[in-house]
């Protein structure tokens, strides 16, 4: 099986670019961040603070997270219910960042991610795919952009969804999440040493997709 790992900070466009690249290449797209979002959503729904390691770990035995692929699209199920739309809320995003810093949560999800990659050709995105989850991936990409550009993208996305947002607050949250993700003790957000780093600042979506697809094809010699 072939594995392509795409890592990068929040708002870098990993999900959109990875999904489109997978479709072009005929691979399955796996959004691992959705798994952490599902865990975060569970904690929110059950009144558990995502930063409370002891409480989160105690609740894990009651959590069931699974992925299904329908017409090439990933669906996320939490305790049997499709929560694909719900996990995109900003509150859930922040909760996902908090629970992802807990070693037991990461271990809880590692085996699922590795099994998915062992069963099919995948483009898998996240924060530590190339460094921890799939260190032997044939192609590793670290996708990024300036905090200001990433915040602007997220801000526009929220407005398009009809949600109230202030750019300054989105930027503040983005910077805080960057710090949190890159300074956590377990699997911090860092580029894999053998990754190709791509800065998409100033690029259109199509330009970013083309750059990523070209890197993948070059790395796989296809």
C-alpha cells in the first residue's frame, strides 16, 4: 500500500488540498483531525473539560469512533451517530487541540490510523502523520502558510457558513493553537526531517493542489 502524509498547522488548507489530491490520484483521503474532533465533541457533550487529562482518560472507555467512506467522502461516527457536520464547529476545533495533547488519546487513535493506511492507498493529513503515525510513508509533505493568511481563510470560511466572527479573534485563536500544537510534550507539530515543505501563502487553492500533486507524483515516480 502507498501512504502519503500531509502535516501542517490549523488553517493551512490540509484537508481541502489532501482531499482533492487523493481524488486526482485515486487514493482514499483520511482526515485524522476529524478523529480528534470527535473525541473533543464527546467531551463537550458530556460536560468534560478537554484539558482535564484524568477525566478525559476515564471517559475513553465509553467512546467509540469510526470512519466510513461513501463515494470517496469520509464520514465520522461517534458512538454510532454520524457527526461529520458537528465536528467542524470552532468550539470542537479548540477541544480537539486540547485532547490531542493527551498521550492516552493519541494512543487510543494510533492503531486505527495505521490500520487504515495498511488496508488501502491513502493520503492522510494531520499534525504528526509523517513524524509519528506513518513514519515510513513514501511521501511526506508539510503544508503551511502565514498565521495571518490562515486566519483570513478561516475567517472567510466562518462568514460563508453564516457564523459571526471577528478576524482579530480568529487570528488570536490561530496563534494560540499553533503554540499549543507545537509545544505539546507528545507528538508536537514539527515537519518530518524528510518532508517537502510547501508554503501556500499567496497561492490560490488550485495552485496549492497542483503543487502538492506534483510533489506526490515526483516522490512516487508516477
